[in-house]
C-alpha cells in the first residue's frame, strides 16, 4: 500500500492490516476505530466492523477519490482533547477530516456522495450509544446541507462493511454469534480505555 495513500499516521500498536481479496481482485484495507482513510486507487477497498460505531463513506465521483472513517462517539466530553490521533474517535472532527482530505485531492463539496453505516444498539446498559451516534450523524449532515445518498443504520446487530471508494459500491453483512460477540467486545474495550484515560453470517446487502 502506497504511503501516499495513508492519511493518518500509523500507531505501531495497531499496524494497518491489509490483504489481497482474490474474489474481488482488490486489496482490502482495514479501517480501525478512530481512523480514516482516503484513496483514489481503483484496486483497493476499505473494510471495517461496526457495532454502535458509525462509518461515513464518502467520495467525489468526478475526482474518483473517496474514503471511510470509523468513529466511536459523537463528540468529546473533554473539550481539551485536541490531539488529532485522539480527536478522530469523535464524529464531528472525524467527518471534517474526511471531507477535507477528499477536497485536498481535487474533490468538490457539492459533488460529494455520502453513505452512512452502523449505530446499532448492540448491548443493554450502553445508554443507547448507537442511537445517539445515529442522531448525531443525521443532524450533522442536515446542518451542513450535505445529503446522505444511502444508509444502513440502527438495529441490534453488528455489521461488517466493505466500501469501494472510486465506485461508491458498498456491501453490508450483519454479524451473528461469535463474530457479533467479538465486535461488541472490541468496541466496549475501546470505550473503556477512553473512559479510563479521560480521554460471519447473515445476508449481504448491495447498497447502490
């Protein structure tokens, strides 16, 4: 993977994972929680697993450039948390960075095509984090006067997402059993770390 495509500096503790998908004939790049990635490569797609988190997928169909983010919470409770690597965990900053990265590659705001995924209420006792994330992202795009072309939001099951930035093709698969448990545990562990530091099955759905 070209270093020119890497927008967010890598954290050595969570080295970006990628592999070649023989079925799709493309490289799959994993998007971690609190991360985003923008590319113009037609031979690459972005993938992640979402529980109550949100992934915004966005592209400019003329510039043939697009990307995905993956944020955990709507906004930071600690307003002094301005470090970019930490602030990307929150929706408002993460979406802003995603948009600016696409515009810096020749994209135009009025041409942006957006698809949004996630926001499931996957665990009891999580204070409706998924629903709050969905409400935030819907309000954000309404306020910014940016339309959402397609969405797969809410529900109670985690999702696996694959997004092809140059074409806008998106594939969503709901996770069950062990895969769902692992997805929820990953998000819970991440939120617990934020609090502490004060900081596959199912049917694939093609989203046109």
